C-alpha cells in the first residue's frame, strides 16, 4: 500500500475527497488516535465510524457506541442494540 503524507491527504479531504478522508482514518487508527477518528466521523467519514465502532464494541463501551450512532454511523446503533439485547457475545 502506498502511503501519502497526512497534509496532502488533509488537503484532498478538505476539497471533498472521501477516499482521502478514509486514508486519514486509517492513519489515525494506526496511531490509535481516537480523537482524530472522532473528528473525522464528525466530518462525515463513515470509515472512521466503522473503526470507532469496532473499538467501542471490543471494549463494550455502550456510551461511545451511542455517541458514534448519534454522530451518524447507523451500524453503531445495531451493535449497541445487540449488546443491550444480550446477543452481542
């Protein structure tokens, strides 16, 4: 996989490039930068929502799952419902 510098990706993302937003999320995930992932989700990056949901589900962090769902990543609601329903593991 080719890596690009964060500044270039940020510039592309600021111009509306969703793929660049996804790569920024991958970089943030690699650094375990949950705050940047949250910021990217707030910008509409669904890939960041997916990564955050995975983390929150693994930690069984119900509040974080609700926050992610409220930020617009619907799959977090599904994971939250499964955990609350007792079928999440």
